[in-house]
C-alpha cells in the first residue's frame, strides 16, 4: 500500500466510511472475480486469449481487460463469452 492509499483509507476510517462497503469497492471485487473465473476457465481449456476472443467474437485486448478486472462486460457479451468457454452463467443477487 502506498502513502496516498494509506491517507485515503485513514480519512475514510476516521469519517466512519468503510472502503470495503463502498459501491465502487464492491463493483471492483466483482470485476476481479469475473476476470479470475474467465482466466481460470480459459487456461483450463488450454486456450490463448486470442483463440478465446475469436470464439467469442471479441478482440484479444477485450479479453485481457476482462481478465484483468479492468472491464465489466454487458450481459450479451457475457453470454457469448460463456458459450466460448463452454461454461454456464449464473447471476446471484446478494
């Protein structure tokens, strides 16, 4: 953790805000979890990012962004990605 991150956390802690409960923090967690799941399944199938992109009608940079948690795909894109990974998609409201 760098100094500016520490100052931000300290300020939020003192003001009573919890970074772990902020909507942005929760959303980022979902993006990272999705990216990890895509990466794990892709490597399990022995696919490159380029091959997965071709199967899903996407570009390799799009796959990279999803796997890195930098992008949250739309539901239609998730559906294509799921088919390309021969996987199932479950949306669980928590």
